[in-house]
């Protein structure tokens, strides 16, 4: 499994990863967890919404709006992460976003017992 965790413009590297993974039609489970301040702040939402749900699970977390429909209120946290992890020993976690978010998510994953080599952090500066 691959779980991609993006915050804000940290979605950028995951756009091409999801496109290529879905094109290859792998049987690999692909999950995208994307945090933004509001619905209007979700970058490339129209594109993300056109991706097939078969082969890609996605969830949006909105830190400054109440969750409606397919959106979760608040920031992505350890409780929410647990919901998406099926087999943590067979999962790679990719993280890209603001430094505070990356640090919090890495700390949460480590608290869950995820091995450090399974956590890949992209230093994407903006």
C-alpha cells in the first residue's frame, strides 16, 4: 500500500504519482489524504475528482471549515490516520506539505510504530 499525505501545495508531487500509478493499473492500494484550510484551497480539486475511485481512495481534511459531504473537519491527526491504515507493516507513507504538518504526521506515524524507512518525506519548498 501507498498512503500519500499532502498539505497545501504539497499535493504537487502526488499529482503525477497518482496519474502514473492509475495508468499502470496496479493492484496496489493507493490512498491520498489531503489537508487544506478550506474547500477553495484544495489545489487541482477538479483533476483529483476526475480520477477513478477504483484504485484510489481519497479524503480531504479542511482545517478551517466544518466537514460536509466527503470532507473531514479539522487537521489530519493520528485518529484519522489510523482509519486509513490497513496493514502498517506493508505500507509506505509519503508526506509533502508545510514543515509543521510533516513533523506532526511523522511523529504520529512513529507513535503508531511505523518504521522510519517506511516514511518518506518530500522537502518541497515554496
